[in-house]
C-alpha cells in the first residue's frame, strides 16, 4: 500500500532557515549579542524602538552574511537596501521589523547534498537576506500572564530560502546538516537549534508524479532539532497523501509540530492574506559595497567541508564514511591532516581519531583544541605500534595516559614501561625457563601438537608481565621445539 502511494505521489519541499549571526553586538545598536542573560539585560533605546532613535548598520553583520552567501555560491547584490516589514506583535516593540524585501543581499546560490551512488545533488538557494530578530514572549501558565524579554531584539538574522528542490524528508535533513557544517566552518553562527540560533520553517506539498505544477503547500514551524524537522515532514507527507487519496483538498496553512504527539497541528490558514505593507526603511540610506570589500571577504573563506571531503577521498584515499567523519569538524580535519603529514598512514590515523579520540571528545564534551593529545604524540603511538614496540593494548594505555597527563607519548611509554620486550636475548632466556617449567606441554609440541604453542606463549607473557612481544615469543618457541 505504502509502496503504491509513494510511486503515485511526489513530495516537494522548500526550506526557510533563519540564522542568528554571532557578532559581538546587535545589528543596529551597540547592545551585546549574547544568549542566556537575565531578561532585558541587553537593551537600549534603539533596539527597544523608542521614538527619536536611529539604527546604524553593524558592518560585521553585513560581512558575516556576505561570507555565508559567498560560501553558498550566491550572487552578491552589492546594492544594500533595507525595508520595513510592518506588523504588530508584543515581541516587536517598534511595530515593524527591519528586513530586506526586493533587494536581498544574495540570490541564485546552491548547496550540495549527497545523492545516490556517491553523486551530489544541488539544492538551489533562491535568496538570502539580512534582518533583525524579534524579542521573545514567555507565557507563564502559573500566573496566567505573558512576559516579554527584549534581549533577542535586534540580533542579526540571515534568512536563507531554498527553491522547492528537495524531494524527501531525508534530503531536507541532509541539506540542514550540510548547511550547518558549512556555516560552522565559516564561524559566523553557532547553528544551535535548541538555543534558537538556527531556526527552520519547512514548506511541503505533494503532487502526482510527473505533474509539472506544484501542489498546495503547508508551512511547518516549531521544530527544535533536525530530527524534528525530518519527523514533522514525514508526518505531513503522510497526512497530505491520505488527504489526497480520500479526495480532500489541501489547505494552505501554517502548522505547528507537536513533539509530544508526533503530529503537526493547524495554526492558522489564509496565509495568503498577510499584508506587511513593506516600504523602504527611511532611517538607513541605501549604499553600494565596494567590490574590493567583497573580494576580501571571498578570500577569507576557508576550504569548505564539501571540498575537503572530496580532497580527503582523493588525496588520502579515505572511504566515503571515513572522509565524512573527518570533515564534520574543521579542527578534527586539521588534526587528521597534521597527523598524516607526520606519519603517512591515513587509514590508521583515521581509525584512531574515529575511535578513541572522538570517544574522549564526546565523553568530556570537549573540543579537539582542549585535548592534551597532539598530532606528534598520536603518530608516535601509531608508529610504535607498527614497529611492534607497543602492543595494541599498550598503545591504548599510552593514549589514555597522554590524555590524562599531557606528557609526551615517549615519556609515557618510558615511565609506564609500556614498550614490548623484543630483544631476542632476553626473550630466549624466558622461553628456556618456560619450557623447563612446562616439560609435559613442551613434549606434546615436539610431537607435533602445534596448538599448544599458544599456551607456552601465555606463560611467557605472564613471566614478563605482558611486556614481551608475543609474535617473537611464538617464533622462538617454535624454532626450539619444532625445528
Ligand atoms: P511564501 O510567499 O508563502 O513565503 P515563497 O515563494 O517565499 O512562499 O516560498 C517559501 C518557501 O516555500 C521556499 O523555500 C519555497 O521553496 C517553498 N515553496 C514554495 N512553494 C512550494 C510548494 N508548492 N511546495 C513546497 N514548497 C514550496
Ligand atoms: Mg516566506
Ligand atoms: Zn540595543
């Protein structure tokens, strides 16, 4: 049944992402732009919209937005003009939001997401513009009253709107992941959905497969994680399919995601009716950004995750999976490359980073910068394992000690006596002793019972407190008893 429905209908999704830019100050005044302060601790007459005040554009906010737009392959509109979007709501003290209407700073961009068999799909970015955030209402059920916090008022926001290019909830999820990663590389936003620094409205419609016209869309709001966006889209996809199947019409409306119920709920319809009476913002004079300034911003863009991914695949021959993990954090990627320069064993390095290193990072909720492990120490451990100086177990131990003490790998190996004994002179005498103490087993080996060699190796390991190189021990025992 589900199969039939999926073939019959095609899902169409477009996303609108609001991104708080992490400038030090707000977009039109000097108030601090910090999350989590006590309510109304960072407000001034400008962001409170008091009469007689004038906004002044924060250059940093413009530069951050342009940087993000360039990284998203957008065309930059150097003519900067702001507009007023008029509406009344208690969290908007001016009675209008300063935004951009007919002259967004950027348009015609794209972001790549993974497609089948290692290919990529380009999602077109229709436009991106700069605006200010509103305050926040806190509805206190206990006292049956509503409170307002204006700390967020005037936080620089960038809105990034896609064309309706996405075809599944998974593609929407991948788009958000890649968008977040790109923006984090640029260091222009925290992109934390839980703290509201990245917010996503998802538009979705269904149409019969092959139909060139778009179906009627609904707009989903109130999701506070990427998973919630995916779940909301999946619910809505089924709801619309069922409605169409039973001959109902889809109503254009905004629906809220109810996380507890796992359902979208109608909030308001007649979405077409909104009339914001946009008009040019008279307090901010339009201006043109110098091409040189835009070039400087363009040059400040680092290698982006999608490019890095491709390079890691070809340069280090990493698998799709490995390369993906290595580029999830620019600092982890740099750590990996620093290791690979010191010791060209990318796959082994990758395994150590994916395993012990990332586990430690997650457990400590730390950042790779904060760790005591350095590329020098990690590659020393890996090299010494390859040279049979460290057993796998001893290598793990050395790793842990470096993490805890910050001492160098060599120092830790020395102090903790982690190096394996490979010196055949010492091992010969151990083997001799073990054979003497286990005459019966030795006899069985002489008669050809090779499986018993392991027992003697075990005994020898015990004698050396696990420090002997078991491979060499095995060889020595075999040579003495089987030759
Ligand atoms: P609105 O004026 O309602 O905000 P826009 O044309 O600005 O609509 O589009 C808002 C978002 O909705 C964009 O991301 C766009 O890609 C998406 N969108 C538009 N039409 C549809 C549709 N029929 N189905 C799914 N998404 C759509
Ligand atoms: Mg819209
Ligand atoms: Zn202010």
